[in-house]
C-alpha cells in the first residue's frame, strides 16, 4: 500500500479540462490511498465531487471524499479489486477567481474525466 498524490496544476474554465500531474491516467495498486490536491494558481476553486462514471468499474472502498479542513479529496483503492481493472471517473470542479460579480467566471461548475488503472 502506498500513497498517490494527484496534483491539479491547471483548470481550463472554457473547456473543463484539467491538467493533472499524472496526465489523467493514474496507475495504482490494491490498497493505495489516492489524494487529489489543487495546486496553487491552477484556476480551480474547489472539487465538488469525485465519482465513477456510469457503467464503469468501482475501484474505491471507501469512495473518494473531502479531507476535513482542506480542499483535498482522498479515496482508497479496494484491496480486493482485480488487477487490470480500469475505472473511468469524473472530477467535478468549480472554477476559481475572485468571483466579483461573476465577471471573471468564478464559481462555474465543470467536469473532467480521467481514469485509474489497477496494476500488480
């Protein structure tokens, strides 16, 4: 079991595309703890959810949830999930900015769809 930290380095408010430290493909092992961190200056205000895509495998147990007192989210790979399982999931996020009268687009909900692959 290990720790995987996925840093969100950039969020595109026009397309919803996130730039992630692992390029959107996470290679994890059974029992790994996965943490999503919003990088400074990324343009991402917050994560509002991390959920599996409909019809996709569910590799997390427990499912990702906010870490108390932070903007980070964390989930644990089920230790019983079969090797080579792939989960397609969504990171639901909100654009950052000052939000001053909404002129800079702050507070807009967006979605990005990366994957997690379970390796031996």
